[in-house]
């Protein structure tokens, strides 16, 4: 098969400057899409789904507790095999989203698994029609089944919004040509974009990296090139967002969901008022957080007014030294080990066994993630490592996810998945451990200042920026209900939250109004973004408890991670004396960020 020629990028710096960057070895899932094991599992899945429906559809309410346990275990195995297949195909695709063969394999696998699993749609629908006393009887009669009660509870949250069996099957079937297809179009479009800065052709990831270059002219050139390319493609991105927002509005309306955010709150197992309290606390804190910090930074940079390309600029006293891969690894593992040796032990195999794909490569998906795969394998971490201090913190973040996912895997496939609001806990905690270790070992006041400023910026990006993103999404979905949105309409909504959140230190170049276009969370996971702010606030509160010297903190912390999705956030935080439903909880987390800015201000005097 012939492929269109792909643009080439200079990756020699990645190999030489940073050391040997690891690549994934996906053979723990499958050796290739042609492997006999892959075909075996596909064939098994097709039959297992059909058999499951034949054995249980229309019969759930009349099952004994033992029969219901058998039903759940069979469902769990189906979920695991389907997850193994899609993890392999998905990870392989994200290594090179512009490769036609990988894209086809992804599409074909999604189509087949959607078809195979359509007969399973009855399961949650029928369970939600089972009377409460029948469920209670099952759990009382069989302790092994009672362990799965959180899964039943989660399903029953959707009870008020459930459609007819026929409509639910239709939505399941058409998903591959609905949201999933638009997601793929977005991913492939973003991965295929090319940018030319100072005569050099670059990927999006490398161009965005230029926004944190020491040289202001290079930052500006990168920002203007991003604006140019996004501007040329903005109609397509607007079409993606319009279509997905409208599709969501239609489904939400049919389900009777009271708001566009309801589905996300339900999947996160978090009450709307808790999210509202978080959002309000962060917005109220904009002046004492982002506005105050960026005014300090404006002075450090010697500018009368900051432009968007100065937001992530390094400080003038900051070294532009690139950090090699081995140093990044040692930094993170030593920070993890200082907290507890077990944490470093859980992270070590990621480096030794091909569980990390670190380098920047043509066609590779931008950003970073940790994918848990399935409970009987292990997670994989993706990075786009460019040797910046922030890349080291990203490594600490994603390895935190990986450690969490490894610990939670013991819960089994159905109970290991953590709600998004808690999924960021270990990742942000891993970042905090790494930051605190670096700060304690800072050789000079200048280095300490750089570290503090970098951490404050990361926290602002995690809390302030993500809540601004959340407000943008809320405005976007509300506006879409009134009709089609032009690129200018979407741009105006974007700009309405940017000035409010960043503050008076900034002005905004022409073209910045299209910078919403590349953010994947808006496309893949509407309203996901508040989970980052939730996680940061939660970790700040947790870390305060750790610093207070609770002798049992490590044991409690590991127990929390091991719980996966088996407990509600109230239950998980109770051993630490914390409650996220208390509005003062968020103020406690935000005060930690404010305290770091206090330290930076004190250094000016």
C-alpha cells in the first residue's frame, strides 16, 4: 500500500540531547493486529456477547444471588477482553495518528466491537428496572456479589434518564458514525497540521513548545504561526464543536437531563453543588491567584503589558538547560522514594519494561496521558518529552496516574476505574512530591524562586485555566442550544473567559480567539476539565494533612489509591478529616497556591 509522503522533522536532538527515550512495547497486550491471539479474542468476544444476551436478557429480576454473580463475572470478562483489544489498537494508533493502516485498524475494531456489544445494552437497562428490594436481597445473600454494589449504584444513577431499550441500542450502534467519528476527524486533523517557524517545519507539539522559549521573538513567531494555521482550519474545528454539542443536546433532551453537565457529574459521582462550589471558589480567587502572579511576572519580564506568548515564558533568571531523560527519571523516582519506597517500586517498571513512549515523533498524538488498559495487564504512559522542567513534572504527573492505576487494578476490571474527580489525585500528588523535593534541594535563592514560580504557573494552569475552560464549555453548550455557532461566535466565548481569568497584565493578539480549537478535552470528554481543578484542590488539602505529620498518612494514602472506583469521594477523604462538599475545603486548597505567591512577593522585598 502506498502512503502520501509525510513531513519530516528533525528528531536527532531528541535522541542525542535527552539520551535514549523509551518507546512502548505493546506485546503485553498483543504482538500485532495480525497475531493469532488478537483474532482469538475477537472471535471469543463475538460469541461471548451473543451467549450472554441469550442466557440473561429478560431474566435478570428472577436470578438467584449466585446466578447474578455469574452474570456479573461474565460481563466483567467481556469488558476486559474488549478493553484489551481497544487498548492495543488505540495505543498503536496514538503513536502515529496519520498512518492510514493504523487509522483503519482503529475504525474497524471500533465498528466490530460496537456490533458485538450491542446485545449487551439490555444489561444496565434491565438492571435499572429491578426493584430495590431484589437488589438488597442479592447483596445480603452473597458477599462476593455485594462487592460489586458500587457498580449497581453507579448504573442506577442513570435510572431517571434511561431511554427505551430500542433507543438505547440505536444510540449504541450509531456511536461509531457519531461522536467517535468526529473525534477521529479531530485527532487526525490536529496530528496532521504542520507549522513553519523560522523556516523549520514543525508539529503542533513542537510549535506549542516554542511558546515557552527563552527568546521572546521565537515565542511570538510560534504564537502567530499557531494562530495562522488554526485560522486556516477554524471552520472545520467549528463544525466539529457544533456537531458534537448539538448531538449532546439532542441526547440530553431525550434523556431529560437538566443540564449539559449532568452526564459528566453522574459519571464522576460528584454532586453538582460540589462542582459549583469549586468553580465559584476558583473564580472568586482569580484576583489573588492568577491576576497577582501575572502582575509579578510582568515585572520580572520587564514588560509594560504581557502578550499571550508571555504566559508560559521562562523567567529571565531561568536556565535554558535541557534535562536528559536519565536525570528526569532519577528526579521523579527519588521524590517518590522519599515519600515511600513502595511508590518508587511501583513506578520503576514503567522505565524498564517499555511502558513509556516518550519521544516527539511525526504523527504522534500531542500531549501526555496514562492509559490503564485492563486490570490484568498494566498501564502505558505517553509523553512528548522535550527536556523542559515542565516535562519532568509531566513525567511525575503521568507516573502518578500509572501508580494509581496499578494499585487500583486489584479491584478487578469493573471496580478499578476511578471517577475523573479522583483520577487526578495521585498524578497531582506525584507532581507535588517532585516539586517539594526539588525545592528542598534548591542550591540558591534564584533557583528557589524559579521553582516556586514554575509550580505556581503549573497550579494556575491546573486550577484557574481549567475552570476558565469549564466556563467556556458551559457557555458554548448553552449558546449552541440557541443555534449554529460561527467561528467568530465561538471565539468570542473563548475570549470572554480568557481576560477574566488571566487578568489585566495581559493583552491578546489577533488570532488568539481561535486557540480553543486544539484542546482535545472539549471534543473527547465534555466538561472533563474541572476534574483537574478538583484534583489539584484535593491534593493541596491532602498535602497539608501530610505536612502536619500524620504518622499513618502513607498507609491511608495507598488504601485510597487501592480503592479505585469502589468508594465515593466522601468515604475516601474521611480518614484524612477532609470533606469536598464543604465550601471551605476549596479555600484551603487555594490558600496553598496563594501562600506560594506570598513567598514570591516576599522575595521582591
